[in-house]
C-alpha cells in the first residue's frame, strides 16, 4: 500500500515529495523479491539503525515503511485505503485523513509544514465530492420528473 | 442572434439530457432561460450598435473564449464556494487541490515527484 506524501499527492493534495513510501503487510513476502527481480532491483535487509531498503535504478524512488505511527496495524488501516487507477495498474493507497493522522502523531518539522496543506486539501476534496453528489441527485430527480411527465403525456395522447 | 431551442434540445439529447436536466446541470434557472428564449437578440444593444456602425455582423468581432479560461473560472468559482463555507481554509491550497483533481492520479504523482526531486517520473 502506498502511504505518506505520495499517497496524499495521488489523492490531489498539492504537496511535493522525493519518494514513494510503500507499506507492506509482510516485508518477507516472497512476492516482493519476485517483483524486484523482474526490474533488476534487490532487497537490502535492515542493519543496525538502518531500516530495510530497495537497491537498484528501477526502484530508487521507493522507500519501505515498517510502521505507520499513530495508526493501527496494516490490516486495520487497509479498511481506510482506496484503490487508484494508474493506467496500466491499480494500486492501493492510504486515505488522506489517515495520512494526516499519522503525520500529526509523528510531528516532525517537515510534517508540521505539510499538515495544514493536507487538511485544506482534504476539506476541498470532501466539499467537491459533496457538491457533485448533490448536483448528481438534482439531475437524477429532474430526469425522473421529466420521464414521468413524458409518460403521462404519452398516456394522455393514447386516450385521445 | 437568437437562441435556437431546437438545436439546444438536440445537443442536450446527445448528452442524454432533457432540456430541464440540461438547465439543472448548467445551473441556469428556467425563468432566466425562457427570458432569453423570448428575446429577438441575446446580444446587448450596445454590441448591436457597434456592429451596425461598422456595417458588420456582431459575430465578426466576437471570439470564442479559450476553453482553459472557462475551466479556470469554474475552479475559481468552486474555490470561492468552498472557502466561503470554511473561512479557515487557505484559498491557494484549495485552488491547487481542485486543479490537481482535474488531472489523472498518475499525473498528480508525477508532478509531486518532479517538483520534489526535480526529475522526470515515467509510468513504465
């Protein structure tokens, strides 16, 4: 699952990022090794204070996330995720409100700068969705009214 | 220049809309629409006067608005509406979010990474 700033950007937040954070349910999943082999990448296990990482040109943008501070376990947070279509593939990403919650918990200086932007973006996205839903409902109601009128006119003309 | 109701109905039908659905979709009231429909000319008298003085048709000096301009105006209007409902929001953040929502997710990510790393990000 894509998390962090990249996931926020995918949802429309106007922020910049240097990498794409990937959160795995199980970092030892053999599928990861297979995927890395396909693109000529390699897995670098954790050593000392250094977390596990990916090596190789094709995966240089990706970082491994082991835990999302302030959030639940992977399976719990999966419930708050969404699938985004990226053209040739679809990916799972963490919902913006959960990204904000995690950044609020971590509270690093760079997070403090980003949080207000993420909050504004979330408010804009939710409001836009609400307006679109409301407008869609109005159009559907009018369509219903129109088709009822047309049906009534047809019935009337049949009786003539 | 008058409104051609037949043409409008036909264009709406192509979109799967009735006239009423079109008016609802475009946010135009029935009163405003039928008021315009009754007019001999929807153009202001001043424009017709200028055309008359030049001995040309108003269409000779009117140009279509660039589609991007219309899009930006729509986003500005939506930004105003959202910020009016929540005054604490930063107008620029809202406007940029709405602009990004016009793009595909992969374009949003590419934009974010390009600015963050100053590199190009390829889909493949």
